[in-house]
């Protein structure tokens, strides 16, 4: 795997491949450890991508008086 940044979707697909390989138990210990390390790296990268996306998301909320308010994604989640 290259160090080049992968898209979120590509990272998730690769994580699924790693998961299936590790669950199958067909790889030797060294290969399994390398796959596990790659998986951890991908999980961290996906988490970072999700956090960045969350920071950018704004939710439009229609107020009772008909006005529209922009709120940060996290603030709306906290209300729920």
C-alpha cells in the first residue's frame, strides 16, 4: 500500500479486505501483523476524514418564525 492519501470510500473498501483476510486466518503471523497495522492506519485516516467533514457540515434549520439558521453539525447533534 502506498502512503498516498486514499479516498474515504477506498479506505473503507481496503479495511473490509483486510478484515476478511484476518478473519479467514489464512495468513502467517508476520503478514497478519502487517495487515493489522495497515488497518489501524486506515481507521485513523478515516476518522480524521470524518472529523474534518463534520466540521464543514452546516445544517439549515427552519425556525418557527420562518427564518433559516445555520448551525454547526455538532451543535445539532447535541440537541438530539
